[in-house]
């Protein structure tokens, strides 16, 4: 389980495709602290460390993960938001994040607001639309954020300077694809309501 508070930004060193899988080698300041079998969030995707090589480490993304996320589109030197699992005695500085990406969205607008940035994202409407609520939580590339100005297929978030400088939001451009994870609490409530209405 994660909280959506990014620890550091890694860099993709190498990517090797093998069958339906993609093996990623990532350079990071936390690489030497990792161990095999540890879970780490990569742009919001929970992946298991398979090998540690000094200041780099390796993980594998399976076909389903590549289909639902932007990991398959990453190129060499791409910046990746990283977060290790929340410790049992840690604080929830963000919100409950599973590391299970629901779908991808496209950045459609970036506005410099003289001290912060406003990003707008659009996505193909699905049954998950109702999970976005005004001033509710959403995870974008692993970052816990508050969404607003919601439509049936888009929403906006405001990014403060610290987040901009310490995540890959500073690299995002219009047209780029990001990973979305909707709030797990909203998912459970939605599922329970659907079951009740189905009865």
C-alpha cells in the first residue's frame, strides 16, 4: 500500500521486451536501499524488485500492466515517480493508494499560474466516471492529488512548486499520457451500491 507521496524520481536506463513482459532497469538514489521482492510504485504502478545492481535495479511489467499504464511507452532516460510501500508506523500524508492503475489519461492543457501550475487531463469515459468527485482524491503517475472542475471525460489538478520540482510533473507536456488510479474507498462504495441496486 502507498500514500501517493513521491520519494524520488528515477530514470529509465534500459528496457528489454521478452514475450508479453517488459523488464525495466531504473537508476535511482534509493536503489541501494532496495531488496529483491520489495514492492515499489513506478508512476503509480506497483512492481516487484527482481534484482538490485548498485545504483540501479530491475522490475518486470506484465502484459496487463503495460496495457493499462504508460510504462510500455517509456523511453530511455524517461523520468519515473517512485514511492516505496508505506511502513506500518507511517503517516497518511496523501491517501490510500494501491498501485493498481485503472486507466490512462492525456494531458490536454498546462497553465502557469505564477506560483503554481494547473494541469487538465482527459480520458475515455468508463463506468468509473462517478469515482471522480469535486475536491476528491485521484492518483496521477503515483502522485496523490485533489481533482476539481470535473466533466464526464476530464478534470483538473493544481500543482504546487514542491510537487512540480520533485516529481515528473515538471517533464509533462501536452499530449503526454499519465496513469490514473481512482480512490479505493470510492470503488468499494460504488461496488456496494451497484450490488444493492442489482438486488
